[in-house]
């Protein structure tokens, strides 16, 4: 069972209306996010981790995992053939039914449901119109998800408003962007983008009204090699992207230590928000998800720490002063 949290209690728990005094440090924000958001078992696991630790996460949803067979055949990304997706489609309509129930449950629990577009294509050459086409594909797939699997009578009250207005953020597949991205995000009413990479934790830039966040490079391992704070990049660094179950515990410990060191540097220093990214895939026999669980369990209960979604982070960051304009 998952505990549902009202937005009123959320605001109180995060002390959103109260700015830090001049001699007080700002809250240490920790933003955990997931790309793809498809495997229903990992929906359950991530929601349980969050519930146990008073955390809110951000789920960047790939919309092809909401598509039944007929929709999959009709889906067409910019410059691609109809029916093509780099990450596949839903396994079955029952799979979709479970997923949309997870999405709605997570939304009610206070997590962000954001966009990872649809078919996980590289948009580095896309125009603003291309991005908008893909964003609209995602919006329609989410909006019509219950109807398309024959569950229109079970669609929760408020789903249409949520699907068309409450998806406020985006992360680009492969973290690959183009000049057309921000104009398309503005046209879609997005508030933030999380597709950048930064040299260490940094506050977001604001570009044409869009908060642009970046996953940081963090030191990892005995050589303190700088790696993007994301499970896939650690997977490639640790085992060249090949499963290595024998060393899974070592990879878990190295990852946990890297997360803790990156957190401690900010918590004891400037308190720049720390962002870490994951996928709905348990690489190297679950090493990175185990490290995530340990990390969230350790830091989210500390005094002066808020483990929040991106949309929750924005007003807290704004309290620190005017964000850097891009």
C-alpha cells in the first residue's frame, strides 16, 4: 500500500513559503529521476523507496510504453518510418493498464510525471516543429491511455487535466538536443528541461522562461574519474556496458560512495542541488538501484535536506535569488 500525500501537507513538509534567513543555509535539494519509466516492477520498487523515505521523484516517461498494437503501428516520429521505436512498445494492453495505474498513483503521491518523448530518437537535428510533433504524440498517448485499452469507464477523475496540463518537464533521449528544443518546450507549456550535463552540480539556467537543469559530472572510483551522475554512464564506466554480476557488489559500493561524496560536498558547502539519474533497468545485477536505495535512505532524513521532484525544486531554488539567465 502507498501513502497518499496531499499537496497541503507537501508544502508544509518542504516549507515552501518560508525563505531561509540571511545567515541560514538553503535546503540541500536532492533530485532523483528516472528515464523511460516502463517496467512495472520498478514502478513499484521506486514508489516504495520514495514512500519509505519521504522523497518525491521525477519520472521521464517514454510514451511508446502506453501504446497498444494499433497505436504502435500508427506512431511515427520525425524523420522515421511508421511503427518504429528505439525502445519498443508496451508488451500488452494489460501491461499498459498496470502502468497507467502506477502513473496515476505516483502523481497522487506528489511525484513529477514528465516527458521523455516517445520512441527514444536522437533529436540533435530536429526543428522546433519536429519536437512539437513528438511532444504532441506523447501528450495524446497519455491523454487517451485509459480509453485505448478499453478502460474509459475506469479513467480517474482529473486524468485529462493531468495529462494535458501537468506534464511540465522534459529530458531528451541520449541527452541530445537542438536549437529547436526550447522554443518547442515553451510552445507546449513546459516549465523545465533536464537534458544538460554540467561540470559538477550547478544551479539551473533560465532560457526563454525554461529552467534548464543538468546532470552533473561526479568523481567516482579509486581514480576519481568524472562520470555523469547517471546509472547508464556508471554501467559503461564500470563494465563497458556489459553485464558483470560477479562484481555487482563492488559496483554498488563504488556508486554509493560516489553519491555520498557528491552529496557531502554540497551539504557541507554551498548546497547546490544534487541531481542523479536512473533508468527503469537494473544494470549490473541491480548495483545502481541498490546504491540508490541506500543513498536515499541515508540522506533524505537528514536535517536541512529535501528530496524533491524538479517542479518542487524550482520555487526552492528561486528563493536563493535570481537564477542565471541563459
